């Protein structure tokens, strides 16, 4: 059984990581870079919006609400500023 101090530290660490991720979102947008071969259009899970990546290295600013669903795709990498 863990003590409350360890739980408090875990919560603090999670909060700091969450704030860091939120600070990377500019105006509610998060930038992703495409590392696949051909072009691709992906759909955000929350907004339903389509995002077009036009070849290797293309970057697109996506709605921050869709970032989690796009981050799970193997050919998209979140760009940290």
C-alpha cells in the first residue's frame, strides 16, 4: 500500500505533464508532421474534420481536441515547438 505522499507526488507529476502538453498547443492547434510515403487524409476522432497531409514531411496544424487520436497513427509525429 502506498502512502498519501506518493499519491500526491504522482498526481503532481501527471499535472505537470498535462500542462506541458497543453502549452505545446498554440491557439487550440497542434502541429503534426507526416512521415509516410504518399499523401494521406486522416479524420479527427473528436471533431470529425479531415486533415490532408501532402507527402513526406508535410506539416498540418490540427485541432487540439483531435491530437490524441492522430498521435496514435504510426506515420504522424507531433511537432514540439
